[in-house]
C-alpha cells in the first residue's frame, strides 16, 4: 500500500511558472548576447586600430629610408645629371612619368644615384633612384603607385642647418641645398566609422562630424648626403 505522504505531484508547471522561467531565460540570453556583441565590437575596433598603426609605421619606414638616401652618390666626383646634386628636385620637365611633383608640404621628389653611374633614370624604371611621394585622396602613393590607404594627411616640413623652417614650395637650388632635416607627418584613420566616437575624422577623410579614430605619426629625418657633393 502506497504511503500518501510520498505522493508525487503530477500537475506540472503552471502558466505563470512557465512565463517566469522563460523570462529569466530571455534575460540570461540577452545578457550573454549583449556581452558577446560588446566584445566583438571591441575586438573589431582593436583590429582596425592595429591596421591603422601599421598604415602609419609601414610608409614612415619607406619615406625615412628614401630620405636618408637622398643625394646618395658613390662616385663623389660626378654631379647628378637631373637638375641638382642635392637629391631633391622641385620640377623635372624631362621626367616622362611625374614631371611636376613639387617639393612642398604634401609632396616630394627624391633622387639618389645609388649605382654610381652618374645619372638618374628619366622614367620610373629604377624605383630606388627616383622616388616621389604624394597623397591622392586618402591613398599615399609612392611613384604614383598605391602604398597604403586611409591616410588623411601628409605633411613635409623642411629645416636648414640652424633649425629654421624653409618656406614651401621650394623652387630654387639654393633653398634645396640648404635643407638638412625633413620632418614627415602622417595621419591615418580607421577603415570604418565608430558611431560611439566623435573625436576623429569621418569616412571621407575630413574633420567634420568625425567618427573614425585617427592617429598622427611624426618623424624628423636628417638628409645626410646634402652638402657633401659639389
């Protein structure tokens, strides 16, 4: 005979109990989803920031190397053929690829006779001896070829041996030969906008209503070959 005090309740859950259980489950699932979404956004943003910083360091390394080679001439008794021996040239009508790249705040042309043959190619066949840097929209170009994207500003500042700024654009051989240091500043932005951030630049690369994070990297490069050649 079954003892009644051990009788099992077979009525199941009431509607109210079921609703309460479902509500608790939805709250838990909502918290998990919210946490996942927040972490994913943070991860994606960190990836963009890492890419942005690489977009700064990579071209700065290129520009620094090329500026240090400016005016390189293993044959010291041979004067550079194109325009000037100092390694920077404002305009070159003999250049079939980029004849009018000026020495100014946002562009530069660098010459270096690395092989010591006494001449610089008039075309971009030797990309290590004649190099230009320009900003095309938000793409930094080296010799007219894309180097990195999402660059919003490129600025060159030129200094003489006394640390005085040389006014741009630089058009005379005298001013070119007085250059001893070139300061390079690059500003990059993240690829995508962050609606929760309003202190940067917008997707078109301007400062208005900015929602892209941005960084600026500035270096000064001593032009070690200028002043060593006749």
